[in-house]
């Protein structure tokens, strides 16, 4: 399991997020629909699931997003 974690890189611009996992790269357009001091809600359109609402939760120098049904989280180091 350890070999699978810590390899996904996400980079956000004002309108797109870029996901890189090894040589596999995707670029997805998103729109911010809500935000507060600790979270941002974005809507993106993905080819397979269609429109998706995602919440990004910030905690100190890291952030996390829910995966799948929301019962799992993936944590990332926040680099500015």
C-alpha cells in the first residue's frame, strides 16, 4: 500500500487543476462556487462521472479532499 501513496501531485490555477501521477497527467477546468476560511467548493466536469462538486479542506500547511463516496480522504502538503 505504501508504494501507492504520496505520488499524486495536484496543482491549481485560477481556472484549472492539473493532476500528475507518474507520467499520467490530466488537466480539468473548474469553477469556485463557495468558500470560507477553511474550505473551497469547486465544480468540475469530468468525462466519466460528469459534473462533480468537490470540497477542499485546509488545515495548516496541508489540505485534504474526499475520495469516492466520501468515506476516505486523501491528504496533500500545501506548497505555495
